[in-house]
């Protein structure tokens, strides 16, 4: 019988409390390192002085006005995108689903492309990336992403099958992508440049003034997602079982898409399309805790997302890189091997199975 | 015995197209009823209609005297439970988690399991004989064990009525016998009413109190397994698929 051959699947679950504390500790260390390291190197003693006593040293601006908002943005984006990815993977019962699955990031790109073209047409230079124009790009991405989210929600109430919904999302992404390309074609060089910069992703676009709004919105989305844990657990059994256990499939799918889409739209608007965090982190959480219980997985995914985003941000700003590497290439570089590992691991497990 | 489910001139099918003549059947407390018929005969359609996944084309289904569709999904979750052929495929889903999910309709917003809920979960695992598998990953179990997990899930849901769709489909002979024993135990000890389906003339059928036999465009026939064999209904309805040996064994074992 198959049940006698799967010793690898019977490994003990690591103690939840211990792993949780480790994840939090890593997060705190990474957060401090994010403040400490960057293109300007700060000696440790001056670093602690600035941080603890808030003195008016020369490093104050660098740490508190530049690195602190960036680190907080990174951790919030990591939390939001990872939780959003987990919701998508569970809803569509697909391990390779991610926050961009339903075309929401493509909608954001389209919004940005519109602003860029508008800037070109009216002679306003968006490419200067002044505070105003960064904010304009954020607003445009926000509107584009939410337009797609609303469209998906409207369509999801008419579609019964999840597969159709994914196909609709992919088609919307294609349409948004091609319109984006057309808009780019008519844009001028500077406009294109700012579009490309936005597309590379960055955790430094959220100003200190916007940060509280961003934090509250991510918190609302994450807590909202957590409240759906019962439904998510039931959906793991399959739609018909979930339905029999009192889940209204259509309403629940819409709520899950709303929570996941809201987080994706919000973070994509502020940080650009960040790849792979949402895809990779839920897998790390499942493998670390050996669990599929969303009551545990959602907080685990959130904190691991925080860790990984802070880690990626740290790598992107390593002193030797002279400033910032595009965050999107760092997340992909770190996220893709994790996804590969998951694919091979699944193959191994299924091989044992059948 | 008290009545659990009753259909009145129930017409089943898709898009207003009835699959078979109207159905008038009923289930009583403690019954084990087998729904048998060849593939494509409408078993699944009838199952889905009785479990509120599908609207009837006509007529009605009364569950404890009230129309099935007048219950809310939450109310229905405490009236009947399902054991389906589709299985959860998540890699880290534990046996305990799946069975505990069956308890969700009884739990509050945070799904906190009380001591008594946990006791119910362990008792159900005991009833179906898989207490030792409680910490295992579901996907690592054999088909027979997985089937028992889903039955345990239905048990903790604590519903008077249990629907089992093709419960014996992937089971080997000893597992089928175990399944029959579990079904008898549930019916006799816990007064559960069980409706299960089967697409071949399985040994399970002989253990049903009542059999409903369906075939495409034929009226549903009901009776005890013996009556149906004697009247030649089994022979007629299963004609295209019954081999001589199977029919021989059916008769012999009666």
C-alpha cells in the first residue's frame, strides 16, 4: 500500500511557537540591517545613537527620512503580496497562482501607461519623477488596478467555474498589456523611461506622508484576508465539500478576490509590479509549518513575506551596488529558485504517492 | 420510522430537460439505500439534485418536511453531509484538519475547537477505524483510508443524512467489506440514513435495505435487492453491462 512508503511525509511538524519566534527575530534583524546598510555606510555606534536618541547627526535624514520609510514599505508590501498570493493559490487550487493572476497588475500598468502618454500629449513631463508625478503615477496605477478588480468581481458573479475566471483574468491581462504597448508606442522617450522605472518596482516611492495610509490599507486587507480563513480551509476540501459545509461559493470567491485584489492593487500602485513574492512566500510557509490550516498559514505567510521583502530590499541596496538595484529583479532572482524547488518537491511527493 | 427525505414528482435534468420520468421516493431514518445504474443513467444528477447542488427541473424535494431549497446553506450543512469521489489534493492537508473541517458548521467565527469537539473528532476516527492516521497527510493515504477520512468528516458534521457518491469506486475487496461494516454500524448504532450510489453491481448493493435502480429514460425502480433481481429489473437495467458471471454471483449470493 502507498501508505507504507511515504516516510518523507511523516516528518514531525516543527514546534509552531519556536518557528514563529525565529521568523519574527529574523524580521527584526533584517529591519535593523535595512536601516543600517545602504550606499552610505554608517558606523554602528552612530547608527544606534541616531536610532535611540534621535540626535541631529548627519545620518538622521538618511536613516529616518529615507531608509525607515523604505524598510516599512518593503515589509508592508511583503506582507500584503504574500497574503494575496496565498488567497489566490487556495481559491484556484493552483500552487503557481499569484497576485497578478487576475490581471490586476496589468491594469495598474495600463493606468500608468495612460498617465505617461497623457504627460507626453500635454507636454507635462512625468519623467522628472518629482514628488507630484510619482504621486500621479501611483494614482493612475491605483485606478487601473481597481478598474480591473471591479471588472473581475462583476464577471465572477456570472461565472460558475474557477477555470473560466482564471481564463478571463488572463485575457484581461492580455488586453491591458496590448493597450499598454500601444500607448507606449505613441509615448515619447522620457515618458517611456518613467514607465520602465515604475515597472522595475521600488519600495522608495511611498512618501512619509503617504505611509500611514499605506500601512492602514495593508492592515485592513490583511486582517480582512485572515477573517476568511474558515472559508479558505473549507475550499481546500473542494468546492462541493465546501458548499455542503455551508460556504456560499460565489459570495466567498468574490470576498477572496476582493481581499486579494485590494492588496495587489494597492501595493502595485505604490511599489510597481513586484514579482514572485506572492508566489513564493506561501510555499515557504506551508513547507516550514507543514500545514495547510489558514488560521496558521495567513499569519505565517504575512511574517515570512515581511522577512523576504526586507531581505530582497537589503540585497538591492548592498553597498557594492551603488544605490538601488531594481527590486523586481531581486525578488525574481530569489523567488524563482524557491518556486523551482517547490515544483521538483511536488514531483517527488507525487512520485511517492502514485 | 420517521421520514427523512421525500420527493414529489421530482423531475431531474439540465436546462429544463428531464433525464427520466418523475421520481417519487422517500428515505426513512436508519435506511441504507443504494442508488444503482449504469454510467450516464442520471445517478449523479439525482445525487446533486437531492443535495441541493442542482435545481430540479420539476417537482420538489422535501427534507424533514420542508423544501430543500428553502433551507439556507448553513442549515443544510447540519442536515446532510457528503462523501464524494473528488478528493482534496493539497499536499499538507492533515487527516485531523479535514475531519475538523466537518465540524466548522458547529463552530464560531474563529473556529476554535472545544474539548468536546475534539472528542467528537477522535470518536469519529475511532468509529471508522483510522485513529492511528490522525497526524498523517491526507495525500499519503491509500484510497480506502482516504475514503474513511471523508466518512469521518461526514460523521463529525453530525447530520442525520449522509450522501455517499460511488463510495466503493476505488476500493479493493477487503476495503469494500470494511465500508459495508462501517455503513451498517452508522445505520444501526447512530441511526444515520445513508444514500449511496454505485455504477456497477457491487457487493455493496446487496447490503442495502432498499435499492433505487435507474437507467436513461427509464422510470426509477425501487425495491429490496432481492425483489429487483427476482423481478428481472436488474437484468433489464444493467443489460448492456452485466456479464454472465456477475449476474450469476448476484443470484447466488442472495
